[in-house]
C-alpha cells in the first residue's frame, strides 16, 4: 500500500512538473510574441531636408518608434514630383516584407495599384498627410486639407475687397493635399464674394519655381491684390518675390506651414498669416496606428490632426510657440 502511495506521489510530482514546464514555455513564447519588434518602412513625399515640414514629421516618426519599440526605416525621393520613383521604392519595400508601410502619396490616383499590391501581400498600409482615392489604407492621418484651405481663403478675404484680383500658388498637381486645399480656398473666396481668382500656378514643391512664377505674375497682373501659397515652398517663393519687388504694401500673402524663413516673413509683415499643421503629431500617430493595426486592434479610418491660424500677433503665444518652433526643446 505504501509503495502504491509512493508511486501516486511520484506521478503527481511528475505531472506538476510537466504542467509547470508547459506553463513556463507558454509564457516565454507569448512574451516573445509580445516583445516582437515591428518593422515599418516610412515613405514620405520627399526626403528633402530643406523642407522643415517633413523634418518635423520625421521627428514624430522617430519619437513613436522609440516609444513603441518599432524599427522604422525611411526611404524617399528627392522631390515631391517623382511619382515613378516613389512607386519603385514601394515595390522594393514590398520585397523586404515589413509589418507595415507608412506612405505619404505623391499622387492621388497613380499610386492606387501599388497600394492595393501592398495590401494583397498582407502588409499593413497607413497613409499620412497625403492620401489615395478610395481610402485604400487602413488609416489616413492628416490635416483636414479642405478645411485648412477654407481657413486660408477666409483669412485672406479679411485683407482684400470682393472685387480684388487674387491668385493661388499650389504645389504638385495630382497630390491629394494640393487638390483639397485649393478646393477649400476657392470655395471660401467664392462664398465671401471674391470671384476674380487667377488660373492656378504650380510650384512643383520648389521655392525657386514659386519665386519665378510669382515674379512673372506680379509683372503680368499689376492689379493683383492677394496670393495664397498652399505649402511651405510655395509660400516662401511667393513671399520672397513680393519682398524683392517691393510689393509688400500692395499684395497680401497668406500661406501654409512654418519654417524659420516663414517666421521672418511673418515678422516683416510680408506674410500676413499661415495655416499651421501638426506634422509631428502626424508622424507620431502614423507609427502608433500602424503598430495597432498590425497587432489586430481596430483603428480609426481617418484621423484629423487639426490646423491653426498663425499670425504675427499670435505667433509668440505659449500655445503656438511649440508649433512654430518644433526644434526648440
């Protein structure tokens, strides 16, 4: 009888040992899964470091990557115009099989096939700043660009009369952000009685081209009273042209984004105001949302990061300084 009890005791201990070992192995396995480093490839419209908007967004991406333990690699084109090269970069990214791709699309329509290919191979796609027709991505994180464009139109209207002639310096044709901002600006001007809006000028995201387009415009249209620049390079080029030609008291300029040079234009009164976006937030939320989507969490289809009107009068208010000067700790 005692021998039987000993055997039962031995079997019981052995069973407990097996159960304990299995439980430990399971915990180690699940912890390993939980601790898996998520790989993300980030593809902005351009890696041109002279455009501070993209540099600030890169800060947001890097901060989120560090906080959430993700491995993020950035690849991009030299300019926002090179749609074909961006497609090539995305083809290469697919071959690397990351967990997610974060894309700021250079073209609203032409990138749809490659976006659908990304999804078809099981890679999570998040779009940021500039989206795609049909909402192909899991989530789109950006400014409400139509509303931001409306803000620019409404603000410019405060400085001009309804019968005045105005112009819009846009950036890249076919970009979702360019399309929506211009639509919003034109709608706001029209609703506020401004009907004489010149054919759109496209800077191709180049300060130099925006400058020359504005110089030519001011020569050809001496009665022009207002200009809206729809991104950082377009605003800077237009502002520099107005300043160099001595038209700061004649032509009212309202723009988009911020940079150290735009701050100078604001302080000099050449740029009356700018629609300030939140690129750091965009980058941060893009990484955060990508990780959540990869891990099977439900994510918002559209995340509006908001925009703020900045003028010379309010640029140094505490709530605006952090937006205006993102590189200052």
